[in-house]
């Protein structure tokens, strides 16, 4: 079994150079955005435009996927308990149609 570092190196070798930055940033554990980007890119075989036209609307990452033609309009909205939560694009479209 490969060590984590060996698995990381193997993955890096298998992906285009343009995608490696997102992956490296994600693997440092400091950016969920980079993790989502890296995962979506890997999911579609590293074809950036394919992430935008992803059809798996049931995927839990779908509302948060990067490279959408309509930029993800994340903004903080006040949650009931006084805290904040991030509003996803799908929330925006639902509230616009209501
Ligand atoms: S949102 Fe689409 S591209 Fe991203 S992980 Fe899910 S299925 Fe793959």
C-alpha cells in the first residue's frame, strides 16, 4: 500500500499541470474551495468546461462546483440562530422563483 505522500505524488503525475495547484492547495487542508475544485476537475477527467456543464444535479457538490457560467453567488445570509450560513446559487434560483 502506498503512503499518503506516494499517493499524492502519483495523482499529481496523472493530472495536467494546470490542475495541480488546486490539488496541492486542497491537500494542505486549508481550503475547502480548492478541495471542491480539485475533486470536480478529477471527476470530469480534468476538462474544466465539463465542470460547468455537469449534469449530475444530485451530486452534493453540484451547487458549489467551480467554473459555472453564472458565477456562484455565495453570500452570507443570516441564519435563524443568529449565525450565518453560506447561500448557494441553488438557493438564489429557488428564492427567485418563489
Ligand atoms: S458537481 Fe459534477 S463535476 Fe463536481 S464532483 Fe459532482 S458530479 Fe463531479
